């Protein structure tokens, strides 16, 4: 059963329940009103009864008078001194000694009142047929039996039509989501995103989820493409070296050289695998722990000097340089930045600076190499992008990882060519609050 049908049936049942409750209250009120009206009518007949009895004198030994002037649906009996002195033909079997008052008896509404007959008190018993009350109530119930189903059916129909109009945007949203699933374009805009209601919020949530799925899929594609493309070269080189070692007799020195080269290929694949894994993680929440960025940078500079002793590499720091972040990710960021300058600066001098600046901690890595064309500065952090003419080599993932780590730390990344030549990379980190 669809939501539209359930909504229509639910509203119809609620309408029927409300009508029945209101009808029950009205029924009780109507019955009370009719009973009161009948009581007042019988009271108004008492003076008329007294006038008729006074106009028809009767001897004590005479039989009871026949009352004929009252309405046909009202029977009367007059009792004086324990004897019936006047009665109608169809008076119901009611005891003659009833106390004064008004109450239903023997299928009649009976009013017992005191009247004056020949100067003496007597008791008049007026009995009205209950059909005067029952018939209007029965007619009301018959009308209610027709009104409730008709009203419920009409409300169900109107609710069904209204629900269809309200759920029409949901149908369009469902169709658009199905087209996105079939077409594979997870970034397609969904209808209703701008609506300021529940459907608009649902469309916005779906579009946000689709965008996150698109990002995950793109990272997976990047990872797969990188694994297929960049691991193939070192694997092929490693296979060639091992095949060459097994092709014929080799001396111990030659085998050692082959093993050294193979280990170099394995180390290259290890670094590439780490970069791919970091890139596949995307921007994630980092551990917001205080990290002395100057200390991490100094350690990275020391390692770079050992790995490339021919490259002049200066390091300087100034002020408070503690930032909130993840030390392991910051280490990757620094190693990639410094390694990028060493590898693509063509042996030119480099400088790494960490300094407090205007409430921020600024990290700057610059080299005196050839720099990059201005037109491609904005593409340096794209995965697998390489400027082969000026800064070739590598696998094109180092600066992409730098960008991801910077984003994860809420830092701003800038690239610019220096007037004297070379590339300047600047990252501005928010400073950790002091104790």
C-alpha cells in the first residue's frame, strides 16, 4: 500500500471517528432536550385538565370520567382519596400511588402532579408515549448512518488527490535519483533542492550524499589508475633486473649491484604505495594535538640533507610554531615539499622557514630552480600532473598529498614563482591555543 493510499485512509478514518464522537455528544444532548420538552408539554396540560374536570361535575358514586380533550398521545388518570375519578381509555398499567415527579414507566414518560378537584386535592398522572422522543432520535441515527460513510468517502477522495499533489515532487525526486543511478553522474542536480520544506531538505541530503559518493568513487578511480600506471614501471624494471641476473653466470659484485638496484626499485614502490594510500584517504579528521612544526620541519631537513648532501639546504625558525594537528601527516607534508624541491630544483639551493606571523604559523619552502610556468601553477596539486619540461620526474602525487594534508589541518596553500627564479610554496596553519 502506497503512502498516498495510507494517508487517504488514515484521514478518512480520523474524520469518521471525529464525526462519531461529535454525533454521540449531539445524540445525548438531543435526547436530553427532547425529554425536557416532553416534560414541559405535560406540565402545560395540567391547567387544561383542571378546566375539563371543573366543567364536568361528578357524584362520588359515579364511574370514572372519560377524558377526551387532551392530545391523542397523552393518557391521563386522576386519583382522589384512593379512587380513580377520571381516566383515558388507553392509560398504561401504572400504580395509582406513585409519588409526585417525572420519570419513565411502562414505556411512557409519566408526570405525577397535584391538581384541585371540587375544592379538594387530587393526583393527576399524565403518561406520554416515548415515541415522541424515540422517533426523532431514530431519525437522527438514520441520517448519521448515511452522513458518516459519505463524509469519510469524500474526505478519503480529497485526501487522496491532495496527497498526490503533495507527493508529486517526491515522484520527480525519485525519478531523478533513478536517472542518476542509471547514468552514473552522481553530481547531477536534483529537483527540489531549493525548497524550504521536508522534501527540499531530503533532496539536499540526497544530493550531498551523491556528491560524497562521487568523491569516493573518484578517489577510488585515482587510486586504481595510479596503481596500474605508476607501479607498472618499477615492477617492469625489477623484473628486467632479476631476469638479467638469472640469464647467465654473474659474479658476486654483479649480483650485489643487481640486488642493490632491485632494492632501489622496491623502495620506490614502497614510497609510491604510501603516497597512494594517503591520497586515497582524502580529507579526514586529524588528531588535533599540539605539534611543534619547527621541530618536525628540522627533522625533515636533516633527513633531506643526508639523502641529498650536494643540495644546499638552509633552515630557519622564529617565534611560537606550535600548531594543532597530526604529526605523522605533517611529516609526510614536509618530506613531500622538501623532496619536490630537491628533485625538481636541479640541485639549486633551498630554504625552509617556519615562523609565527599574524596569529598564524607560516611554513615556507623555496628553491632557486627553474620555477614553473604561471599558467600551470593552479594545476600543481592535481594527482598525476607533472610539468615535465621544467620540473619533470616523480609520479605526480607529492603535491596532491600536500594539498590533502593542508586541507585536513585547515591550512591555506599557496604557490608562486619568485622574481629571481624558483618556486615558493607557502602554507599558513592556525596556531594552537596557548595554555
